[in-house]
C-alpha cells in the first residue's frame, strides 16, 4: 500500500510541478476483502476516515451542482485506431449555462481539495478508532449479499490491527457510527452553503465570454471500455 502511495505521489508531481505533496496516513486507497465477521460472510471495504469523508463530499457535490444547474453529458465515440484504441469526447448540455457549470465545478474542486488537505491531518493525533458501517449490497447474487465498511480514523488505528486477528483486535477500537454520520452531515451542510453562495455569485457576476487557460489531458481507452462506460451511463 505504501509503494502505491509513493507511485501516486510521483505521478502527481510529474503532472503538476507545483504539487506540494501529501503525507502518508496508512492508506493510498480503499482496500477490498471478503471476510467472516461476527459469524456473517461479508464483502468488506477498509478505508481511512479522511478518504471516506472526501468521497462522501465528492458524491454530494455532483448531486448538488446538478440540482443548481441541471445538465446532461453525452459520450461521443471516435474512430478506433490500429491499436484498438478510440478517441472519445464528452459533450455537456446545460441549456446554455455550460460555462457557468464549468466555473461552479472548478470552484467546487478547489473547495474539496482544501477540505481534503484538512482531513488528511486533523485526525492524526486522535485516539485510534474505527467506525463499522453495515449495508445491503446492490446485487442480485446470494454470494456475500451484505457489505461492511471499516473506517479507520488515523494511521495508528490501522497499526493496531493484526490481520490474522482482525475481528478481535478491532473490537476495542469501535466508535459509535452516529458520530461519523454527524461529521458527514456537518461537512455536507458547509459544502451546501458554499455551493449556494458560489452559484449566486456566478449567476450574477461571472462573464462566460472570458476564457481561462487550462491544461489539456488526453485519455485513451479501448473501444470495449468506451462501450462499457456508455452502457453504464
């Protein structure tokens, strides 16, 4: 996991020379596992508290922005080259407010990055703790129909776990899930107020005729992957 973190940091610095870097908190990404826990077979996810909050806010921001400026995105397939890759383009229709939508999305990204930087450090000195969240998986399969997410609040909490004794080691670290839910709702409320304010400012003061220079990123994917994404959208 640490090697993955180092690789991700290396790639980010290559893409952005001004990238300041971040500290390692025990996770580079979510971990997935299948486990027998409390006499029930689960599909398990192991994540950090800061990563969990980041994901919740990111998901919420998409829904909130779409409620403020409704839009639809269409993927247009390009021709497949000799290597089997195809260029695709994503076209957004926001009923004439495409530039305003871009600006709101950009401001949202900046805000989310600031909160992400805050989350990465603010829990590191807390007492080690784990939140356990059970859920019914969105699947028709009888194989592991239930899921459980283990959300560790800092690096020390994950260091307290011996993988061969996961169930027993985690019990003294368990924190009330209501505390996590309240933290999420507080952050959503702050984001909600921010996006409302930015939306009002953009609609009143933003000039869509002023073009901003942006870095261009090209993503190549196989035709099969493009078709899969199109089917899921």
